């Protein structure tokens, strides 16, 4: 045991007041007391459909939530139950989330691209008793039914359907439930503020996707910290591009909740497409865009950028995966007047850990390689081989504060590995902090792969590939694709039987296609399948991913 003392870094910003109230009451202080936020004009637009222009005002959001609280309760679901919310970004999605919050139901948002196996895992693991779903996903749900440990009856499969949409009559719709009489919103005061509000799925440092228990207190602390320390939004000024998936904590926190706290409209798009995003920026005079590195690269290479008036844009933030400084700098030059920032977060930290004010980024002398400073409420340590290191030295980032998750649902062992003694969450990322308190994320030591900001847990792909009849052993790692600014998952496999060049090529293609048919789009083995003699393992049988990564790097160079 080291006797070296911990070296604790503090956030440079003032500490915010941390309320004990529900996310709903925090965001909409006009409804009940307990929020430090000032009530805002109820007629302010909250969410705008970027495709058809429909608008939900703050009053619509609150009224809808109270009506849905009644509707949800009428289905026999209430406080403490879990709802899986499964669909692309939409106004109906927004209604469903706030309706669940008002009814005291924990929301577990799921990626709209999930396969039958992936959604079944989340429904089973979260213990969901109600599902909100885009009608277009019903066939995938049908395929998932045999995998469900507990059936969800048709009257608890609520369709995220627009009023005019024709849908199967067996299911209730959001529109139908919105016709209920308004009810009371559940309160989460005092110790109840530590009840779980949201449960996104994350593999964390290792293993399969786990339910991250994010409490009301975690989220209100996060929103207070953002408001206080950095990345402030201004009501009446800022308009937010809502293109990140709300089902991922980055989209949920920054595209969905923070703008609601600050009274800024979100222009909701179901997914990123170049032209729709650029047209929305022009039409709605969007000021603030949060994106991921592959979108930065797409826009940099786009011939469309100059055809749109993007002069309203003030800030563009890239996060969820590393972005090379030179790409970030080139992007900053692409749109005059835009400040380009990077920010860093985790599902387990609700999410932002590192970010800074736009004007502070001038301190970095024009380079945006850095992710910013510690958000208020956090303390941090930088730990190398079990020993705390100081300024200028590389080590794993450990953080603690009121935004660190309660834990992984039903998984004490994974929680204890992630949050160690003293309440420190081990991020699995290697950072260097400089004298000015700026952090650069320089490496990732956890096994997680990120494809365009989405999580790809290698353990999950390995378990799947092992089910293939020709595969004896497998190890999955990420390889970096510069052109797209993202990692691509690559599988190394050991196969049964004799191999010649023809069988090798055919099997590699076959396994990649076999996997593609069973996983969400972002988990496809885009980095290829390579056949090798043996997967490198430690004495205890753990896959030596570092060796596979070194091998992959050498192969890519060849
Ligand atoms: C290098 O990706 C996220 C959350 C991202 C986020 C949220 C709010 C970014 C900015 C923001 O304002 O969560 P997860 O759980 O899907 O993935 C977490 C992992 C990190 O451990 C790290 O490896 O994603 C990687 N990551 C980054 N890496 C996240 N942001 C960055 C970054 N640079 N800026």
C-alpha cells in the first residue's frame, strides 16, 4: 500500500447551491417550490420539431407531463417503476420523458438502433414494466418478445405516435394518454432526491452494458454546476441544435435537459444529416451546437457548409470521443466567429466533468486540444500505478462529487470496482492537467470502444461472436480511422478446422455479416475480422487487449 498522500485538484469555479428536489420541479419552478431557478415565461418555446416546425412551449411541456402522469398511472404504473423509452429524438419522446418524471417513473432511454437482443437485455435488466416506443420499432420488439423474461402487455406498450399517424389499435398512444386529466407531479424531496431518475446503459470500464442509476440529485447538481461554472446558456438568446440522441447521456444532458433549465429552445432532429442540420441552423438561428468528432469531420469536408447562413452560431462543442487539435482548429476557422470547444463526460458522471467558458478557451492560446477545466462540484485525482501524480504527469482521472452515479443497477461488484473508497469514480481515461487547470484526455485504458461517440462494449461483441459455430475464441478492439475521426471495432478470431486463403477470406466476411445482422448499426465490425492462431491472454485468462491493439496498429500501417 502506498503511503503517498492523495493530490486533490479542485474546480476553479464557485460551488453552486445543490437542491433536493425532482428534476421536473427543478426545471419548471413555476409548478412547485424547491428549485433555485427563477420561473420563466410559460409561453417560451422549449422544443421545436426541426422537420415540421411544431412547437412545445414550456406550458405545453408542463401540462403534457401532468396529463401523462394520470395516463401512465391509469395503466397501473407509478412511482418507483421503470419505463424503457425507445425511439429517435422527437417531441413525443420529450412528452414521454416528462410524463414519466411527473409520474415518478424511472426512465431508461434506449438507442433507437438497437437489435432485438440489445433491447431485450435493457428491458430485462432494467426490470421495465412499461415501454414507450416509436411505431417503426414494433417489428424489432416482436422479434425481442421471446427473449423477454417478463412479458410487457400490449396496453403497456405506448406508441410515440403523432396525432395523425395510423397505428395498431392494440396499443395506447402518447396522444391518447395526453387527453387524460392533469394529475399531480411526484415530489422527490429530501432523501428521495437520491431516487433514480434516469437509467442509461453503459459498460463503464469493463464487461456488458449496465444500468447506470442517475438520481434526481445527480441531475439537478449537474445542471446547477453547468449554470454556475461554465457553458452557460442565456434565455432569449441561445437556441440549441438538438441532434445528439437523447437516449445517450450527452444528448440527454446537453441537448435536452440543460436548455430546459435555462429556458432555451431546442430544435429537435431525429438524427444527424448534413443538410437537415445546416438548414435548421439557418432557419432557427441556432447559436449553440453540441456534436461529436465524426460530425466535425463531416462538416469540414462538406461542400454544403458555404450554402447556408450559419452566422447565428456562436459555440460548437465536441465531445464523447477525442478530437485531434488540428481538426478542431481547422473547424474553428471554417465558420467565422464560432468558438470551438471540447468537453468531456461519462454516463456515470451525469455527464460533464470537463468543460470551460467559451471566453476562457482563449487561455489555451487558440488550441482546442484540451477538454477544459473541472466542472464545479468535482474534486479530481490523477493516478498512475496506484500513486497520485501532479501537474504535467499522465495518470487515470478519478473524480468525486454529487454528480457521480448512485451505482450500477443490481451490480454491487461492478459498482465497487468503479467507485472506490472515498467515493472516487475511476474514469478509465488517462489525462494530463496543466498549471492553469486545463485537462487533456490523452488515452483510454478501459476496454470500451467508441464508434462516433456511441459505446461499443467489446465484451458484448465477444460474447456474440463466440456463439458463431466456426469461432473458438475472439478478442475485439478498436482501431482508429483518421478520415472519419472515429474508432472502428475489429474482431480477432480463432476458428475451427483447416484454413486456406479462400476459406479465411470467406469466413472473415461471413462473421462480419453474421454480427451485423444481430447488433445495432454502431456495433458492426467495421474495423474488419482477422483470423489469428491464438488470442493473447494473461495467466488468469484475461484478453490482453493492448497486444491486440498494437497488432492492429501495425497491420493498419502495412
Ligand atoms: C476524449 O460519451 C459520453 C459523454 C460525453 C459528453 C457529455 C457531455 C461529452 C461532453 C459533454 O458536454 O459518455 P459515455 O459514457 O458514452 O462515454 C464516456 C467515455 C469517456 O470515458 C471517454 O473515454 O467517452 C470518452 N470521452 C472522451 N474522450 C467522452 N468525452 C471525451 C472527450 N475526449 N471530449
